[in-house]
C-alpha cells in the first residue's frame, strides 16, 4: 500500500488549474471573435461586388467609352510627363499609380481602394433635394424609386446635360456626379481622393446644395401660360425655404454650405438670401461685393465648347498664320464697349480675324478651326468680365490675350496665368497701334514657351466623369477645400463661448 501511494503522481496545485482555465477561455473567445469577423467580411464582399466600380467614361462631349480604355481619356488630358506631375501636386490625390518595381497585384489593390473620410481633403454632405432641383430637369424621374439619385455607377445611364452653349455653365452637374460616386469603388486609374461624400452631417466640412441653378435659368426663366411666377423663381423660393429649415444652415448661418449659381443670371432672387454660403461662380460681374467676393467664393472655369487639341495635333508657331483671332458679339454694354473700339482698329488688318460670330451656322466648328490656326486669341470683356472664349482658347493652345480689367480667374492661387496668357489693360488696348505692336513684338521663342505651358495646363479645364487627377472637377474641389480653411476658422472662433451662451 505504501509503494502504490508513492507511485501515484502528485496532484497539481490549485493555482495551475486556474491558469489552464484562463487559457482555455481566452482561446474560445478568440475563436468566436475571428468567426464573427469572417462572417461580416463575407457579407460586405457580397454587398459590394467588384462590379460596383464605375466602368463607362462620360466626357463633356457625351462620349461613352470603357474607363479602362486609354481612349477614354480626352486628348487634352496628358497621360504622362511634367503635366501629370504638376496635376498630382495641385490636387493632392491619395490614389497613385504603382511605383517602379511594385508588383502588378499590389498596384491594382492600391488603385481599387475606396476614398474615405479619413483620407479625403474635403468631407461633403449632400442634401437629398427632390429630383426637380437637379436631374429631374434632364428627364430623370426619381419618383417611386428606392434611390434618391440616378445610378452613377454606370456613366452610360446617367442623364446627359444639354449641349451647345448650355454646357458653358454645367459645373453643378459635374460636381454632383463626382461627389455621388466618391464612395464607390474606384475605376482603373483611380478617382482622386480630394472630396468624399459622408452620410453623417456631423462629419462634414461642407454641405453641398445640388441645385442645377444655371440649367434652371436657361430652361425655366420664361413665364408659361397661366403662371404668375416662372418655374425658375418657384424653385429658388422653395430652395430658400428648404435650407432655412435645416439645423445645419441655422447653426452657422450657412457659412459652410456650397451653392453653384455659375451662370451670371442664375439665382437672381435667392442669391442675396443665401449669400452667407460659398458660391461657385464664373465671375463677380453681376454681384455686389456684399453678396459675392473672392474672400469666400470660388471662381470656376466655363465648360469649353470647342474641341480640345491633343498635344500631337497642336500646330506650332509657323503653322498658325493668323496673328490674332476674335469671333463673337461685338456690341456689348459696360466694360464690353472696348470690343467695338478694337473692332474699328483691327478689322482691316490682313493677319487679324475680328468678326461677328455665334453658335449658329456652324459657329463652334468655325471657332475650333480659327483658334487652332491662330497665334493669339483675344478674350475681351463683354457684358460680364469673363466668357467661355478664354477656355476655348486654352484647349486650342492659342495664347489668350486678356483685355478685361475686372476678370477673376479660376485657380489663380495655384496657377500663374502670366506664364501662358498676355494681359492688356482696356485703356491701353484702345490706343491705336498698341495691341498690334505688343503682339508682333513677342518672339517665336517667347510664344513657343507660352504654347508649351498651355499644353501642360489645358487638362485643368476639362470637365469629365469619372473625374481624373487635376481636371476641372478636382481643381474646383481643391479650391473649395482651400477656402474652407478660413471658413472653419470663422466657425471655430464663433463657437468659443457656445457652452456659456455668450456671443463671441
């Protein structure tokens, strides 16, 4: 009996039991957590399949091509070289092309990332306005549909904006398409992560008001039979009521809201009531300084209406026989009177094209041919300081000659226009012989340097969907983000004493 008792192993101490028990419990909890993670991840993958990426590309001219096809990039958008490097610096996108030496799979994963609130420069909350304020004007009927917006995953299914001169002021359309697609899986090449839509208003830097104000002005300004007020006026009044009821507007007085009345005549009735917001405008010609100014607002380019020239198709100095080109309305009010004076001075010059023109009778086609065969294109003040003529000249690589003392230019805080434009004061241009002596005095080398710079910057003035790094859409979002720094400063200072109920 004694021998048997000695051969039995000693019992483990109680402390060892507790350690074993804790280890078993930890292992069980870890396995349970891993199983839950795997289940949730699989459901997310089912809900967001790879087919959610944007596939067709929609350009301003209405072309539809697969976004993965190099032909989907308009000719004026350079695919490589110094211009691309400059665009990346200006727009500061997070999505990048793979570096040399990276594996193909790694680069593909980088390009397919979604833009999120943590990586974007600007977090945007979009008001779900009824369709009549935006895509309803283009024939999209959102009634009876689960989604508040068109399915932007398919650019071919997106309602098209009307062509001709309507396109000049289509900025709100392109911004809306872009921000609605910002949370989707990115197409090959990557949508720049400058602005991203957020669903939680408390996370937003800016509140976007998707009202197609310019289209409303163009289509609904005239009174119809039986109407006391035009449809355009009614929409503006409804928009003001809608925003004034919003807590987000009332809290900061609308300072962190973004509205796009790009056409000089759009939102005439509502602009003063909404003047605390940041406007996206073509210029300040028909605005009083207390309603719109460079301190709070963003100047955006017109959508050009002539065809963009590719770098390889751009005629050089000797292939442009016309010294100076202008085609448009000659008799204008206010600052546009200089057009009449210049017409009298230049109409008989053998190497100058200065005539009346419009979009009728193939006017756009003639302007495309005329600008591409001219060394200088005159951008002269009209009823307002700016016009789409400047941007037609830029994409034609025709050196712009700006005769408009009060003009404000898009993205001038990051672009030096003196590198590719010639500026002339209206009073000097009106002097006999002054303008011709100036232009003829510019050497071939000087002109070629400006021409080369034009080819580098032209893609900054291209509107397209899906947007590309450094194009007009991303440049506008970048400009808004830079303006928001001063807006946020004002908002934060105003909120210093909010807790105590005192005014700051």
